[in-house]
C-alpha cells in the first residue's frame, strides 16, 4: 500500500523476469519502508546492473542501491531523513540535497515531485524531448511552478537559504520543523529566520505554509484527488486544519475549488 493509501499489487515475481528485457528498474521506498538489507534484492539489483539496466530509487530507495554497492562514484538524491544513513552506507557516493538526481544510469528522487522530474528525464533520454513536452502539457506540469520561486530568485538567494527552500519544497507531505532544517543546513533557528526576513520578507513557517497550500490548490485543480487526499499529500494533520489554512489563504474552502480539465 502506498503512503496515500493506494493498494498496489505486484503481478509478477522479478526473479522469474528476464532482466535483459528491462530498461529501468525502480526501487520504490516510502515512509514505512525500513532500511533493512535484503540479500535477494541486493542480488537482483547487481544482476540488473550487470545486464545494463538503468537503476532508480524513490524516496529512500537510493539506500538499497547504495547498500548493494551500486552508487559508488555516483551523485544521488534521497529523502533528507535518510541522507545520513545513505552517506554512511555508500561512502563513495555523493549524497545531494536535490529533489532528484540523474547521473548516467542512476536515477534517484527524494520526493513525489522529484520522482516526476526524474521519470520525465528518463523519458526524454529514451524517447526524446517531444514526448516529454507532450506529457508535460497533458499533466499541466508547468502549473506546479506557480508556487515555486523562479530560477532567478533562487540564484539571488544566499546559499543557506536556497538549501532551506529546497528542503521545504521536497518535504511538503511530511513537513520538517525548523529545528530539523537548522541541523541539515548547519545554521541556528534565528539565523534562518533572519535570512527569511531579509531576503523573502516573511517567516520560515509562513513561507512553508504558502508552499503547501499553493501545492494543494494545484492538486485540487489538476487531479482527481479528494480533499482529504490532498490534505494528506500536503502535510496537513486534519481536514479541518487544512480547510482553515486554505480558506485563510485563498478566501474559500478547498471543497469550493474549481476542478480544471486535465
């Protein structure tokens, strides 16, 4: 079962599947996926790599690639909660803070949004930019950027602030608290708050909330997810709390949001 409660049933044992026919093998991690070594999975991943299959990891999936020794000299992405574990397990890899990373035949993503970018990158490399453009248009993918800072704004930010913003953008479903972020960027809470006031004119908590409610609006407009599912996907503890924040920001409740064609 996925983190959003979607039941996914495997229909074939990979051990019986000819690996030479695969182009991409993805290890799907998640909130409830324990970082536990699995000899069968390790063997399978190594055989896939030997057969020239591209390997990918979602959320904490990169840890299993690293544990199998398949990230040596590769750059990779993993959910911030598991970066220390991956850095310890795969000491010869470069664990980044990016939401996704593509390095040769290794594809890793730290978040759902990063996973979408990652897959589009693979599709582009395998089938060309035209198909990626078509998929992006169908999914209204560019709409997701409505809530994000444009690249020019990112460039003007101080490096530590960019790091905090990236952490926020890749952790909408399970929001981090300011203390956690301060540890990862090696700054105090007060230093982070001063940076936000000086460069963005707001507080970290307010900025984080704006990211989450704006992403919630995008999901409501461009997907068939229910209000409750959107609330969960954007890290709200309850539908009532979600409704209160959404109304305060947009002037109407999430149930009244216009559903657009997609």
